C-alpha cells in the first residue's frame, strides 16, 4: 500500500500505475461469485456469517482505497470515471454496489473540497457525462445512486470557480448562482435529477465551467458511436438538451465540427447522423463564426456530407443574419491568394491557397433560396451584392475546369437577384452576355458596368441602402486596390442614373479624394467623371479644392494619370467663371512648368499647349502671369528643337500667344517657311532686352541648367540661348557669377557632340569678354546697369547655327565615306575644321 500511495514519484506515472492497479482490482471484484451462490455451496450458518463479513470487507477495502487516493488529490476522481465506463460494459450483480462506492467517494470529495483553497479536478466533465447516462438507468437503485453522485459532483464543480468558492465559504446564503437556489431544492436535488434529462442538462450547464462543460459535450459526442442503441440514443438526447441551454459555454467548437464531419463521412447510423447535424445547428446559434469558418476549411466544391452540414448550420431563421455576416467576412478575401506560412496563425484552407471565398459562394448558393433567410437576405442585400460582384471579378483568375471549381460566385449573384425580386435584371444581364465579359481581360470592368447599369435601368428598389453602403465602403480604408476600382465603377454608374450633375457634395468629396489614389485606374475613373461635370462646374461649391486636387495629380508617376489630369483640368477651365479662374491661374500655370520638361513627349505637348491656352484665356490678367511666363520661357524656346513634331508645334503655338501678350515681333520667325531657331532666339532676346530686361538674370540661370541635360538638342539650344542672354545681360552679372558660368561652359567644351563643342567655343568667348569687364563692386555694377538702361544695344547673329550644323553634317559624311573606302583611321571633327 505504501508503494501504491507514494508521492515522490512522477505524478503521471504514479496515476497510471494506480489506475492499472484499481482496474485490476475492479476486475477481480466483479469476477467474484455472488454471495448467494457461495451460500448454496456451504450451508453452515457460521460460515455464512464469515462469508458476508469477508464480502463486505473486500468491498470496503476497495472503497477505502479510493477514498485515500481522492483525499490526497482530486485529480484521482478520474478513476471514478473509468469505473463507470468499466461498469457499463459489465452486467455484473455488483453494478449497484459499485455505483454506491462511486456515490460515496463523490460525497466524501464534496465535503473535503470545502477545506481546500483551490480545486483541481479536470475529469468532472467526463465523469458527469457517464453519470448523466446512468441517471436514466433501468435499475432504480443505480439511478438513485447516480443522481446522488451527480449532485455531489455538481457541488464539487461549484468550487472550480475560485471567486464563487470564496463567497461560499464566507456566506452560504450568497450562492446566487448556485444550482441549489433554495433549501428545499438542495434537499430534493438528487430526486430531481433522476431520469429527468432536461434538469440534468440545465444543472450541469450551470455548474460546470466552460472547459469542463466542453469535456461533458465531447464525451457525449463520442457516445453517439456506441454500438448499443440505447446508450447512443440517451447520449444524443442529453447532448441536444445540453446544447439547447448552454451551447454558448462550449469551447473547441472547431474541433467538434471537424470530428462530426469525419464521423458523418464514415458508416454512421441514422440516429447518429441526425444527432450530429442537430449539434451543428445548436452550435451555430451561439458560435456561428467558429462553425462557419470550420465548414469553410474543406476543399471546394463541397461534398454531400458538407452540404448536409451547411443546411444544418443555416436551418434556423434566428441565425441567418449571423451566418450571412460571417460569410460576408470570408468573401472579403481573394480566392487563390497564397497564405504566408510564416505568420504562424491558423490556416484558412486545406491547400496552400485561400479557397474559402469560393466555398462561401457555394454556401450562399444553398442558403439564399431558403425561405427562412428571406428577411436576412433583404437586410444584407447591398453587402451581398458587392461582395459577390467582387468574387465574380476575382474568379476570372481561377481558370476552373468543367468538373473542378464552377462559377459559384456568379451563380450566387444570380440567385441573389432572383431572391430579391430582380428576375428581370438577371434575364437582361443574361441577354447582354454580361457574365462572359467578366472572364475577358479587356472587358471585365465592362461587366461590372453592365450590372450597375441594368440595376439602374430597372429602378431596383434596394437603391437607397445600396448607395448608402457604397458610400460607407468608399470612405473606409480599402482592402485592396481592385476593390476600389470596382466600387468607383459601380458607384459612378448608380449616381449617373439617379442624380443630375453635379453630384451631392459628400460624393464629390469621394471623387476628389480618388484623384490621387494609389491605383492609377481609380485616379483615371475619378478624373473622367469629374471631366464630364464640366458644363455644371460653376455650380460646385468647393471647386477650388477640386482643381487643386487635379493639380496634385500632375505629380503622379503614372503618365496616363497625368495626361487624364491635364485633359480634365482643361475641360473644367473652359467652363470655369473668370473670377474663380483668375484666383487660380497663377497656381495652375506654375503646375504646368515642371511638365514641360517631362520625359514623355505626349505630356510635354499637352502641358505646353494648355499653358498657352491659359495665357490666352487670362489675357486680361497678364500682370498676374508674367513671372510664370518668364519662368517657362527657356523651356518653351529650347523645346522648339524637340525631335517630336507635336512638341515643336505646341511650343510654336504657346510662344506666339506669349509674344502677342508682350507685343514682341516674333511671329515672322515662328512660321514654318521662315523658321530658324537661332533667328527666333535672337529676336526674342532683343525684345526681352527692350521690354523685360529685369528677367535676364533669371533666364540665364535657367538656361545654364540645361547644359547638363541628357538630350543633345536641349544642350545645343541651351549653349546658344545662354550666349545671347549673357551678351545682353552680362552687365548685370558679378565677377563671381561669371566665373561660375565659365566653369560650366568649360565642361561643355568637352561634350561628346561635335556641334555642341563648336557652339560652346563661341559661348565661351562671350563669357570671357563679360568676365573681363565684370566687377566685384556693387556700386560699379549699379553704374553699368544705369548706363545700359539708357544705351540699348541690339544683338546680331553670332552662331550661324544652321550653317554650322550643315557643315558638321557634311564633314561627318565625308569622314564616314573615307573610312569605308580608304580604310582611314578615325579622326576627330576638329581635324576637318
């Protein structure tokens, strides 16, 4: 016995050893012949008394052993659970006596627990499951003892909660949550529990903490597989009653659902199938999210077993809103997305990719037509509509085969329309071949447009709540950029059909924010819609903020967005009232300037062209634009040499407008038949010196910046323009400034382009002359400026650019010819000069 009870060994090994010894003793106990059989063999009265004492002592020793074990550790109550299992498998005459032992041990434990500060009895749930079945035993004595044992077990369970335990020890009357709500109930509880499954389920659910109640439910669930029909039937009844009242306390819902799926896939009986599907229904009442997510965790399409479970989960109208909310949560995912295994979280699907949205779409195909879901479907129509449209859009990338993954999202969307009284919409979409367009890369956005357009054409009654939901969706942070594209398309089409331009202010704010969205498609859609509102632009309250947002789009890295922003702005400016226009013209003109140097010729063309149109529009406010015009003048001149004809034409157009505003006589040299870059530069510089000489220093600085351009034609033009500007404005430069300029032109003398080197020599000579006459004295410089103010000099042609260009070209051709025919070594252009 000492070895049996030692406590210095490993507790788990000790318990396993003790359990083995108890089981062995139990088998020996029930193997004993009955006392009546022994008495028949031996008729002696003295022997009979001894036999009775012996039998009684054997049972008492067994009982005492259990009492000693439990007194040292309540964990050993697990032995009682195993005894109940052993007893149920044997029809021995000692069943009643064994049940008495179990009851007495529990009675002892319930008294003992009052002196404990904490209780560790993790087996109470499993033991309660065994006793709950024995409370309905056909033998009245066993039923009574089982009910009494259940009563004591529930008393122990009350102490599992430390807070309640403390209150009980301080004041027994404070048991407001106790199963014994009155002294009379305390006295008669064991009788109440006898063969009353409802009472047992209620009291067990009230007393056991969630983890123990989960063990209770799990044990009963396992009993459903019993070959004994009566046991399985009683377990099914007790399981359903418990979940009816206390499903909210059950944990490990996902494990239970997973186990049910495995058992239903096996060879299960009808009663087992019915009971397990009922468990799914009851768990969905209190834990819809856990149940639904677990049902999603299987390959698609769903098999027959999973379909049965789906119907069970969605069979009650009361849970319909919760089920739909969970499915909508799942539909936020994108099917086919690869999960990051490094996150360590619970995986969302059985394969490496997320197919839960596809499973959710299939579930909706089953649940939406159910009559009990009609009210919930109407409530969540906008959310379901947009979620399924997104899924139809995403499903184009799944490439399903005929027998693999059908278009559940498309089918669910069509069912939604039919269930919502929109059969005509579904028919019209089918006739317009809408669904096939979703699968075509070039037309998938058109499919979204068709759905919105058709709904609007048929004046669907759900428009108000759909519009409200789309607005809510738009102001929230987007899940992914594709979602925003679809939202913009859908919302725009609904607004086009139900509102006249301009839209209400709250929607205009959305479109203004979308202008600078990270997704170029969203930006372009928004700009396109804003451009369409040009005829009513003056009716918009915050038009200035809208235009400023468009100017911000000029900074986009996506050239198509910049082009769309330029076109949209021009359409608005054509209709904008002059007062508002004049307040913004300087800011707008300044925004065009950086785009004149854009790497893409199309953007350069539009920016230069629109700049000229703005100057023409604002000719009455030229005093506001003068600084900006001169800020852009160098770019307008140099890009006349652009290799793209459209840029050249845009520069001519804008320069002619600017020249006319300043009364410059440059129109002759801007005509195609008279055009000469150097003559035009010379003409502009002479006009500059006469009318706006104060801008010469800024123009020189700007022109010098182009000497390091990667484009050859810009460097050539910059050398020429800088030379003429310095020739005119050199008198205003300090010596330190001329030294910096000389340093810059020295580098150009080594340019890889021969023509640039030749032109740079002339410019270098000019810089030298200016540097020789420059001064470091501000006073002397002031006198020189005053002198030049009264003495107007007129420049003459210095570079002969066209002739030099032609000469360099001829020499290059001659050099190439000599290399080909005579095999001469390569020579520099300077040798021919």
